[in-house]
C-alpha cells in the first residue's frame, strides 16, 4: 500500500472516531435516574437482608474460630 493510501485510510479512521465521540454524549438525566434507582434498590435490599446476612456471617466466623 502506498503512503498516500495509508495516510488517507488513517485520516478516514480519525474522522470516524471523532464523529463517534461527538455522537456519544449520552443522556445525563437518564444516567442520574439509573444511578439513583440502583442506590435505592441496594438500600432496600440491604435493609431487608442485612440482619439475615449478618447472622450468617457471625455463624461462619464462630465456626472458623472454634476450630
């Protein structure tokens, strides 16, 4: 491949990359909503399962330390 063809291919590749980056701005309110909903689910699940998980953890520690 000649130098000119390499240069042209590289230039086209760069142009495509720049256009993709410019198009991928994202939906900030959507990401904020997803983040808040995920945090809310974690808090709810932790609140419901926390005591049970704590009990399981305590039992496991007691079994390990009793050896």
